[in-house]
C-alpha cells in the first residue's frame, strides 16, 4: 500500500512517546514493503517564526487553510491509498481532514490521548480525573479552569477546535485506532461512533535484551510531572524506606517540571538516584537491569509504553490500576496494580514485588510471553494493515457517512474565525 502519514511532531525539548510511535510504525511499514511518505510540521519550528507568526499560531489551531490547500494538492498528485493522521496540534489543524475529503482519500486516525473529548487530552485536572467537558459541545469548563498549561487564553483555541470540528472528525475518518479497550470504552460512552473505533495496541520493537538475574533497581522512566505520579511515588518510597526499605534503589529517569524537586529529594540518599534524561539505548539497558518498572500515573493513560517495554525485556511492572494499565498488566501474573493515587497501596505493591524473587521471576517470564503474543512488531504490522484495508474498503463502498458539505465547511470557518478572535480578546 501507499500510505501518507500526517503528524505534527512535538517539541524535541520533551521526549514524546507519540513521536516514537509514529517513527516506529513508519519503519515497520517500510520494512514490510509498503510505501510510506510523510506530511509533517514540527513544533520546534515555532521558535524561528517572526513575532507576528508566533502570535498567529493560536489562530491556526482550529483551522489552517494553507495546510488544506497544500495537502490537497499533494494528495491529488501522489494518490496514496490511505492517509494516517496522528497529531494535528498546533500547526496542522483538522483542515487536513478537509484536504483528504477534497482529494477523495480515505483517512484513519490514531487516538493517542483524549483530545476528541477533552481539550488538553488528559481527562485530568487539579490532581484528579475530570470529565467536565465530556459530552459538552462548547468545552467551556476547560476554558474556565485554564486546563491547557494553566492558561485560559491558551485553552481557548483547543476548546474552539474541539467544538467546531467535532462532526468533521467523526464523519471524515473511516477508522479510529484506539490504543486500548479502556480508551475505546470511554470514547464510546462520550458519544463517538462505536462502529468507527477499533483497538490497535501500540507495538514495541524487541529490545534485543532480556533481564538476566533478579535485577538491581526499581525504575521510573518518564516525564517528571505530578500527573505521571512522581510525587505519589516519592511519598510511597519514603513510606517503604521507613519500614525497612526495598533492598534495591529507586532510579528515576526523565525530565520535566518536577526535576528540581526530585533532585533535592534524591540528594544524599543511598536508596534513590536521579539519572536524568537517558537516550534510547540507555533506557533499554536500564529497563533490563530492573527488578520492576513503576508507572504510578494519576491520569487515565491510554496505553503505557514503558510498561510494554518492560514486558518486552521480561520485567514486571507496578502500575496504577486504571486506564490502559489494567489491560497491559494482569494482576499477579505479569505485574501488580495499585490503587490509583494511594501512596500506601503503591508502597505495599513495591514491597511485594521486591521481596519475592521467585514470584518476580515468574511474573517477568509471563510478561515477556504476553509481549510476544500482543505487542510485538508482527502483531503491530498485522493490525495496521487490517485497519488500512478496512478504511480503503469503507471509502470504496461509500463510507459510513458523507464528509461535511461546502456550506458546513464555510460555517465552520466562520465559527473558527469568531472563536480565534474571542481567544485573542
């Protein structure tokens, strides 16, 4: 097949699991003999824009007419079999869907988060789960609370885009790839068309290294934010240390706004080490040296790459018992689940997984087996190809519904302009 991948790459200043998924899927498809081309924008490029260009970026979030024209021309010239959309924020916008409709090319879209029903895509606010905008057509709660980067002004373009483009997404995409059943269930309950939502787990490349021996550390690998459970983990580890410790150190690897707090907390301790930001090879080695990988996220993670990567290395995980983690971690078989947001529960699971070598070894073996059955490259390729063929067949057969009419598009553009100006005010 000839596939055109559409993606707005996240800033290189913060490592992105989504960027990695896109790159790995492109490599997988090309290795299988498919032709894969890219239509991309990079958030890094915003810094090089003029002052006026930077000011204009929020206005392009709901609708970028230049992208529609450019992409439609390319689609007509190259005629790919299918377009695979990943992230369109902030420089591409849902105008990519109109371009595909203009050229008559079927679209599949990967839902890496919850941006279809929540402006920042997290379903999380003020340290708790939040569904205030789910089912709302205006997403006003998100604006009122400043859910994106703590800013009402920054949240407006996202809320406007979600409101005016909702029908365009739901009618213009033949197949949505959800990452887990848990994510799909939430999206279906929110009103998204169930017949277009299919589960395609992220695949993880075989790391080429599997844990040997019992391991030498507990590893947290991810962004250092409260949403990822970093403060919860620190509290749980302190509780564990006060009760005799785990017998192995906790290693935290990553970067983020809590880095100064983590650095200060780890300073002078023998049972904690902050490793900073690791490159991919260092990450693979760190995972393979671990007794367990810990993923205490406070949010409803759609998948959990670090858990799948641990499974690939034959390492069990201790993860929050909600969201996609429940689908990846089979309690007591491939790892352990703790009560979300509960430091005592997390401490007890960490104690159990570090003090039972035989049980840990069995869970690691089962985790590797689960990876081979559900999250390896061969499975990932099969599900991608099935999704593409289904979308192509759906469009050839007339699809499930027609794309918006020209009048609807004009109305959407008017709404977008009004929303953009409102955001500037």
